[in-house]
C-alpha cells in the first residue's frame, strides 16, 4: 500500500438543511492512520460532517473520496461496502438492548455475509470466536451473554466498539463517544480508540466536546465554527487564541476554561431529526 493510499479526502463539501447551512465548503485530507479530533461549539456541524463521510446523509455540494474512489456517489452494494469499511459509533451506543452482548457484536458482521445466511441468522464458529476475541480485547468478554441493555454506559460503548471492529473497518468514526460517560469510563473508551488506531493503523475521526481529551489523544485537531474549518493543527498549536477562534470571540473566559478542562458527565440534547431513522437501527430485532 503506498503512502498516499487509503486517504480520506473531503473536497468542497457543503450540507444545507433548508436555509440553514450546517457544513460550508469544507476541504480536508486525512491520510491513513491519523487520529483526528473534531472540536467546536454545539451546532458547528461536527455530526453533520461525520454523517456525510459514512453516507448516513448526502452532501448538498462537493465530493468525498476514499482511496481515490468517490464514496459520495456510491449506491447499492458499493455503498454498503463503504459503510462497512467506515464504521461509526455514537454517543448513545446504538446497541439492541434486549439482545445479548455477543449477538450485538456479531451484528457488526452482517454486511459481510450473504442475505441467505443473514436470514437464517446463523453465525459461524469462527465469527463467534472473533466476536469473543474482540470483547476480550476490550476487557468485557465476561458480559458476553448478558442483555446489552443491562451493561453500564462505559461497557456498552466498548460493546459498540467491538461491533464496529467486527466490520473490519478502514476508518472508524466516533460521534462524541464519551459525552455520556463518567471520566473513568471515558478514559477506558478513549484508550481503546487510541489502541485501535496505533495497533491496527485504522484512521480514527472523533467528535469531542472537551479540549483536554482532544489534546491528550489526537495527533490532529480540526476546529469547526458555523460549518467551517477554522483550525487544523497539532495539539501544541491549539493555543488560547486558536481556542477563541473555534469557540467564538464572544466565548467568555469561563466558557473556554470549561471547554479546556471539563470532565463532567454531560448528556447533550440530541437533534431528533438527525438522530432518528438514519442511524443503524437493525430492524427486526
Ligand atoms: N437532520 C437535520 N435537519 C435539520 N437541521 C439539522 C439536521 N441535522 C443537523 N441540523 C442542523 O445543522 C447544524 C449543525 O448540526 P450538527 O448536529 O452537525 O452540529 P454539532 O457540531 O454536531 O453539534 P453538537 O455539538 O450539539 O452535537 C445545526 O444548526 C443543526 O440544527
Ligand atoms: Mg453533534
């Protein structure tokens, strides 16, 4: 694989919702293996950008390429292949609560398989062994037979990561993966993402709402404001002026300090329209 392959390229991408422009003419290139944190105020367009990358929603303008192929134009089975290569985890985990943990993890393998074997609902011994191994790596194999809904938030997010890994992705997108977790669980989840990134060379792009987390874990930080990229650099480049640019000139010193140091448990209100049917729901379970 050449150094330039498996690059994720976002070229002039805009997304409008009615008159509201959520993402405005963004161009960024993310080489294979980077661990990228996206920061910005609520409504800056972070989730919209991630959703366009794995095609939960489509850009209004512009193109997205991966490894030279235009993923923003894919339809049918090539689109499903891209969504397999580009796994996504969410703030609210999106597990099927009454199914056991192991089955939830195996669901990550669904789109690798034929429709017939999916209909029969059968997983091979190898797939089950891989799912257990994924759970072991995240230190939650002992929960394999419990209904996923009975696990703590931190454990559920680790199950969601194990499910994503069963997709054997090339890119892992995470939309505020620790926003619902206490600091200890947040650390376990971020450590897992870092491990996946460094050990497997999987590109990780994660929206984060605290600067200290972005600084501690990401090699590259992209700051968004009002749908645009207003900062793109390493953690050391993110000085107080850059923070003000990202969070707005009107951000008070207290707000900036909060963004820098907050480790509090935060459950942010979700936008119903964007958190609804577009997220994988595994109908039928
Ligand atoms: N499905 C949708 N329908 C209409 N407007 C939407 C939809 N999804 C997002 N928006 C709007 O697009 C803008 C960007 O929203 P987005 O969810 O991407 O922001 P964000 O940076 O992820 O915010 P947060 O930090 O609160 O998660 C907001 O003004 C939002 O209201
Ligand atoms: Mg968001």
